[in-house]
C-alpha cells in the first residue's frame, strides 16, 4: 500500500491514499511490473479536505510515519502537534505537542513540525522546524527533550535554520537531518551535541558538491548513503557517507523543472521498497512518481491528472510518501469476498462468479449452490496482466511472502509451547492426586492427630508407553547405529540425564607431558588402569618425597580434596531431581541448584524431627533421649583438660578466658599473659603472670619469689645511672653462686618437709578411705544395669562443696599419682 501525504492548495487538507500494489518477479530480469488502483481511500483526516483542530481533522500535515503494526504517526504542521492514527480509526490521539494546537518553545510544545520518525521502542523524534531543533519524545511522555539544535538558529554545528526532515539508522541509532535553509544534511550520533555535515554545506547551487533546499531524506543502510529530495534543484540525488559529491537518481542534473516522465518540480520526499524501486512525492506536479531500480524514467502511479483537489483520484501538493509491508508483494492465493446469495451468471456448482460450471474444479455437488442457496465458494482472485516470462510463470516461489513462513513457524512453536504447558499442568495434577491418595491411605480414620508422610512418587499409568519406549531404546534403528557418541553431543551434567540411555563415550587420547605410569616404575606402586587411563592412588607413596614437590598425587586426591565432594553431592542431587522432573543445570544454574539443595535438606531434617516427635508422642521414651551421657555419670567427669600441681593447685586449663580488646593496654608483649601494671608490690608495678617488676622483660612462665630475686640498691650512690635494676642474666648468675655456697638440700625440700610434718596422718588415712569408698560406689554404679539402677543413685551425698583440706589433697596425691609404687599403701597405713 502506498501512502502519499497531500495538502490541498497549501491549505488544510490531509489525505492518506491507500493504493494496492501488485508485484511480479522474473528469473532473468530483475525489473518488476507494479500496478496500483487509480482511486485512493482517505484513512486519516477529513475526506472533503476541511481543516480543523479536532481529533478527527488535520491542518497542513507535512510528514507521516508507519510503524510495524500499521499505525500512522502524522506531523500535523498547522496544529503544532503529532497525531497517532490507527488504520481504520475515525480519530487520532495527540502523542507530541499540545492537543489544542498552541505553539511554543517549551519542552511540551512544538512549532511547525515537519519531520517525524519512530524507533522500535515507540520513541518519537520530531523535527520542530520553527524552533530550529529536533525533539525526542519517549513513549507515553508528556514532554520532549532536545537532542539536536541546542544552539538555536544559525550555521554552527549545533544549530539549524528551519530543518525539514529526519531519517533514522535503526542499528546505530544515528539520525540524519536535512537543514533546509543551510543547504546541508547533518548527522547526529546518540548523545552528541554537535552534528557532522555529511552532505552539502556550501551554499545553494546545482553543482555536485552543493544542495539547494534539501527536504525529504532516506537513509540506505546497504550502501551507507543518504538519498535526498533536492527540492530547490528539482532532482533526487544519492550522497554516500564520507563522499564529497552526489550522484543523480531522478530529475535534471542542472535543476530544470518539468512535468514529463524524466523531470520533477520541487520534490519533497523520497522512499524505496525492498526491491530497490524509488517513489517520489513530486509536490508541484501533484503526483507520486515511480522509478524502477536503476531507472531514470518515472511513471505516475497516483495523482498527476492536472487536477489539484480533494477528489479520491487527485493529489494536492503531496509532501510525503511511505510504503507498508505489502507495497512490494504480488497477491498470490488471495481469496475475494464470499457471496450470501446466488448471483445470475455464477457457477451453478459452487456459486463463484469467476467461472462457469464446466470450468469448476470443485467436486460436483449433488445439489449445486444455485439450488441450495448455501455454502458459496469465494470468487477467485484474478491476477493482473503482469507479463511473466516462461520461467517466471513456472517459478514456485513467485509471489510468496517470506512473512507467511515466519508466521507459520511462530504459530507452530506457539502450539508446541501451549501443548507443553498442558502436559506440565496434567503432570502436576497427577502428582497432587497421588500425594493426596498417599496421605489418605496412611492417615488412620480414628485418630485426629496429623501424621507427616512422605509424598509417594507419581504412579506411571502409561505402562504401554514405557514398554514401547524401552523397545525403542533397545532397538537397533538406523539412527542409533553409531557406536560412539562424543561428549560434545551429550547433555550437560545435571540436566536431562537418563540412566536408561546407553551412552558410550570414545576415550580420546590424553596427551600428557609424562604418562602417569612412568612417574614411578616400582611394580608395587599405585595401580594404573590402561583402559580408563586412571591412577587412583598416589604413585609417590613410600618414597619420602615432599607432597608439595611431586607433580601428581593420584586421581583420588583431586576427587576427595577441596570442594570436590560437595560438587559431587550437588551433581548427584541434580541427577535425582532430574529423575523427578526438575531440570537443574549444575553449571548454568549453580545458585538455583544450591538453593534447592539447601531447601531440600532443611525440609528433610524437619521431616525427620517431626517423625521422631510423633513416635515419641505415640510410644514414649523421651527420658532416654535426654539422659545424662555415660561419661558424666561418674563424678561428672568431662574431657576438659585441667592441670594441677602436687599440692592440688590449678596450674593450667581452668582459667577463665580473658577478653582482649583492640586497644594498646590489652596488647601482651614479650610472651606475657598479662599487661604491664597488673601487679603491684613494694610501690612498684609489674606483670601479674610472673610477678616480674622489669618493664619490657620476657615472661619467665613461673612466679618469681621475692627471696630468689632481690634488688640491691646502693644508697650511698647518688648517680641515677647506678640505680638501674639488674638484668635476668646477672640475677641468674647470683642465684647459681648462692647455690654453690649452700648445702645440697634446697629450700623447696625444706618447705615440703615442713608441710609434711604439719599434716595429720590420721586425717590423711581417713581421707584415703573415703576416696576408696567413692571409687567402689562409682564402680558399682557403672556395673549396675541402667534399668535396675535406683532413682537417686547419681545424687551426690555432699551437700556443700568445700575446698579440700591439705590432708585430703595429700591422700589424693598418694592414691592417684603413686599407684604403681609398691610402698604407696605402706605410706598410707604408716
């Protein structure tokens, strides 16, 4: 269909004329014969040519655009707005500018729009001519933004002087604007402030490097060029991007005007169809000219009858022309309207007017349509005389639209998707029914307590299908004769894995620097399987080689180290999920797999706990689950390590954990376990861990007694340097010297003897007997069967926990630490 935009007498009529097209293609010659109806149809605006500002009228429209859904966008020049008009609608809607037609320079106003283009996202770019700018209106927006011409009126690269038309490169988003009164064409890339001159720019003229009031432009992506309606020069030229001159396509090279088939008079717009044919809106000749691809002789296909009025067969100053998606198609297989009653002269058999009964190809009816008055066949579509050649008449693809095939594929895929949805819904219903049936079978009727049951796997009712599928897999068809299947053609791990499918993977040779079996030639080393080329164990076991230095540690090292186990578990979970109908890809959807795995195990643990709870509620026995562990039965023994000295004092293991902070006062230095200043004695600070009074000294690990280290202060010396304390080395040497002068018996032995002398032997023996009694009681409790044990047998007889006396500690020391000494019993009895 051909849509010329016309303006009667420069006043306010806008007619969009719909002219059907037919196309014929030949094999030998690419020239096509196209024909249009001579009568047009008004699809927007008033058919009588009456201007107005209402939604059903237009006022001096200048440009039109047709999107993929056959929706018209009209640059309503006189009303300062852009109208959106659906084909077949009686009214339009304003999508840019003010609905009331008020002109202005604000972002929500337009002033004389002359060009329009719509991108695939339904965003509208409008040439705001009298405001010397290009506005972009997003889909549904109430205001636009300036994307070109931000500098106002002028000759700079960011300025225009009454621009008239716009073209869009859909791939790159680049726009081309005809700057009419600057006699140039500008190129603007997305986001650019300044444009680039791609054509003209050297004042008005008819030379090959000049333009004269360029109006309509068309971007040809195949040749990367712009085709320009050079209005002032009365011709159509092609200007390649980056070139310095144009080439003539139609009209006179020197700018001569005329109404012949080779001349034009002030053309305003130009467009092309898919076959390279050109259509020109010849404004002052009131016609639309058609030029075959590569031809210079035009043919009038609309208007041109020397009348400029609102008649359906006339055009008045057409300013734009576009084609819809059927503009280049030859209507093959077209069915005309179907009659509702028999028409005289029609076929008596089927009721069609285009043939007689003897020429009817339909099966002879028992009673023809003439007598029944029903089931009339449509009239055949009579193809026009398109002068096809011998080969063209026999071309099976002649006149076929590729969109038919695409639509057929789309419909087929849509039907498959709907069928899959139905099957999935049916499967879910079956699973729900099976789960409900399993719950009803396992839940007793008399009990009101809910029981948690595992959902049964859906029962396969298609046993016949199963058997046929199995036989198909096990059959030796021609398609499955191939012995090997490569891993590239297999499904990814964790997705569409069928355990019943026979898959044999060809073992391609693994080219290694050193073969695994050559790493250790000892016959007793790790076994190497030549069939699978695998060596599970470490071949360097027993060679005393550092594991970090050997090149290979066996396949099991890779298989059972790091996160390999977790990955293997996830893969097994994916396989199990695939068997149950949930397809998860371990590599494409790792996050989804991890979440499903986590959710599954949480529900599984919750299910186990619920079952355990129900079993306890039904059969009892919760006290056995909450009983004290066996290791805590005898005097509350634990695995906590505590170290005592021989006198019963805690040396290590029972200290409360010290909370350390990030501040300097909590930093332990030189292996101390306390900070400086935690100990005070004799008006001096020290460390509480070792009672050292020396600042920044190393911790000795034991508490230093006062009698071991004494500071000798020389009171006679007044020098400050002589008052420094002695070092640990000097103190150690003095200690050794003292030991040499003293007898062999140490002070610690004297202290021990003094402590031993003070102990009461009777109390020690009594404490030892109590320890033996407690050991016998504990042994009896351990040997008694749990079911026969008394209720309070574990209760301690000691009501008060007192600190042990020296006699009790001595008895414990003699019984515990000297049990292998044959004289230990004698020591207790003496």
